[in-house]
C-alpha cells in the first residue's frame, strides 16, 4: 500500500568513506573503506524505526551522518521537522556546570523562551530522577544519571524527529521502561523515531519498521518480525557451524520443505544415530489432506527409530522455538494424555518403533517454527540427569500458514506464539 503520511526523513544515496592506514603495504598507503555505501530510504511521520546489524555494519555512522556530526562523502538526507539526537551520553554537557545550568544551555540552543525555563527545569528534573544532583556539577554524575538527564532534555524539547544510538541499554530497568512508555506516547503524537538497538524485544515493542545494515549497505528494510527472524537465523546458523551436532544437509526427495512441512527418511546404511538407536524417519505434517499446516487443524510431529539394544530406557522429546529461537513448547514423552510410562514400556523392546505427537488445532499462531529433536538414554530409571544420546540440528523448521479466513486481533508472532482456543462464558448479571 502506498504511504499517504507526510515524509519525515528522505535519505538518498548516502555514503561515508574513510581512508585507513594499511600497515601491511609498503610505504603505508591509505586504502578507502566505506562505512556506508549508497544508503537510500524514506521514513514517514510517526514511523518508529529500529536499526540492527553486527558490529561494524555502519549503524552508528549512519546516525552520526544523519545528526550532522559527520559529513557524508556523497548523497544527502532531508529532514522535514525539528531533530533531536542522543548519540553519546552527556556529550553536550559542560562537566563543571550543574544539571540545571546544562539544561538552561540546551533550552537556549533550542530557542525556548526564557519565561518557560522554570517550567522546563521542573519537568526535566522530575523525569530524570536525579534528585538533589540536579544542582551539582555533572562531572559527578554516573553514566546512568547522564542518560536520564540527556533523555529528559531531549524528550521535553518536543522535536519532530528523535535519533537514538543504543542509549536505551544504559540505565536501570525502571527508567528504561519509563523511556519506552514516553517513546510510545511520542509515536501516538506522530513523532518520528530512529534508534539503534541490539535488544530484539525493544525493537519489536517499539518499532513499526526495521532496517538491517550489513557492511555499510541496507540488506533489508521492512516488517520488524520478519527481518529480525531472518537476522537471528543467520547468526544462529553461524553459531551452529561451530557445534558438533548431527547436521541434516540432504533434504531428500520426500522432503516437503517447499511447502513448510518436514518429511525426511533414511535407509539402514545412512540413518543418523549411534550404537543405541538410529532414526529412519522424521516428519512434521498436516493430519488432514491439506497441502499445508494451518492453525485451525491439528498436525503431527512423528519419527521412526531403530532401537538397537534391549534393557535401556530411551527418552525422546522435542522443543519448539519461534522465529527468534525463543522457547514455545516442550513435547516430553512422559507428559502424555494417558500418563503412560513410555520409557519403561520400551525398555526391553528393540527394532523399529514409531512415535507420534499430535499438536491440537487452534494452539499455535501462524509463523515459522524450529524443531529441536533430542533422545536421552538411561540404563536405570529415566530422570532429568540421564545422558543425552542423540540430537538433531536446530536447522529443522516448518511453517504454520494462516487460514483463508484467519483473523488475528492480537498482532503477529512477536506478541506470543501460543494462541489456544479457550472456552469463554459470558452472562449478564
């Protein structure tokens, strides 16, 4: 849908180049390094945009250029409204002056009439919670007190556009929550906010758009849930590469990954496992004849194992994680509707064994989920200290698609993945 709100920030072909000394080259030649390369985006009035990216991706450089602390090498940025930036905590404060005196300086720069100084001072002091330190030199302030005063000044200057560089990570939890509430209030007033954060929940709670920077370029911009999911998946894949766990690289012909389901099988020679057990099939599939998994229908998580030894308890269970790798559900084999001791029942069994767990309808919200399958073993009785015998990679994923008539009045998966259909009773008293 085409944006109809007024433009707040318009960035076109913004680049920032630095010359870096290369000590490995004879005569120490300077080599060009682009902290930003051809950045373009448009933000509208009321947009709250979280910026993510690894260290060195260009996040802080972008904000410094937009705040006119650093000049761009090329390109331009246009702002439609007044701008306040909080990049370095206390950078605009004179250390020998008190908090009150520094507030007056900032109010003068912002061209606030002197008759309003007293009112602003009281508001800033109350919000900042610095108490008696308000009339003490700021050189005695802690970093948290600097943050509180800087935030309080910036927020009470009523700028149209607010630029923040990871400053919400400084300070105690109570003040951070208060700042978030104020940011939400500013959003309702139509202010535009651009901020850098490594806090996933912060971005999901505050922003309606997300910019992912990578090596000075915009890799993606759009819905925060989708972009953060892909961003965390990338980092998780990089982390998984360092772990010595069973990897499933070849999704064979029976795999339904293209439509969001899992259907893997192995023969006797290729079945992953060990001398205790091997897995011959693993599936996450719809229980009906539908071509996809939908929230209104049950679906099955199933596997076929080859138990190679009798006299050993085996403990199959799985974890479901959401797109941010946050835990959603634990499916433990001993936690079953019939209260069966499956572990004891299978102790003296061997050969092929099929297991299946059915997830009920109207339980999970649409979205992408990761399946972590685990097997434990125990010669005596199964317990939570039993040895882990076998595990699968976290790369296994499936998708629950919204039904054609699916309506979610709560929000996307970032507001929680478990959405059971509950029994409600309503009566007039």
